[in-house]
C-alpha cells in the first residue's frame, strides 16, 4: 500500500511507517546472519519471535482499519 494511502487512513508519519520497515529488514537479517556466520545462533529464535509480533501487529492494524484485502 502506498504511503500516501496510509497517511490518508491514519495519522501515520513517514518516520513511523519507515521505522516498521526497518524493523522488518533487521529482523530478516537477524534470522539469516546468526545461522550463516555461526555467531550466536541462539538469537535466531528471538528474531523470529520479534517478526511474529510485528506481523501480528500489522494484521491487527489492517483488520481494525477495515482493509481485509491486505490483512
């Protein structure tokens, strides 16, 4: 969904929308790098749990907004 549409629906600032995208990218990096580099592979489940929380929050926000096509 384009940022302009998000701004129209909620009082979402570009910074807050961008920060959630950054959190998702960092979570994906946290899933891949520890196992790939064998440095603290115990962090992989924590990164996965963080991504699950982010995705549940995004789904709830989409359902509350009434946008069932992207939820």
